[in-house]
C-alpha cells in the first residue's frame, strides 16, 4: 500500500511539474513575441521620426507608405528595406 501511495505522489508531482513547465514555455514565447513586436515598432517609429507635423502613428504609416512606393519603383532590392517593410506589414501600417 505504501508503494502505491508513493507512486501516486510521484505521478502527481510529475504531472504538476509538466503542467507548470508548459505554462512557463507559453509565457516565454508570448513575451518573446511581444518583445519582437515592440522592437519592430520602435524601429519604424525611430526611422519615421524625421517627418514633421504628424503624430507618431501617422509618421509611421507615412514612412511605410513611402518606403513601399520606393520599393515598388526600384529594381534594386535591399534586404534592409525588405525587413523594414516586413515590420510595417506585421504592425498593420501597410
């Protein structure tokens, strides 16, 4: 009987450990995604900061729009420009 109780305790502890490890991983992935979005947002806003007379979101949208037009009319492909445009799309500015 003692062995059965000990096995049940071990099983419960293993399940609880597995559950909390899964929760930890989900929280870590969510935090990494949020940090990635925030870094993209900071990059777009810092690049668009040179626009005059617009609030931050209007600047970012305007910057993304201009960069998109430049990218469409330019045969020279730039990986940095593509990365910034990808950030613009992921933030919903295009």
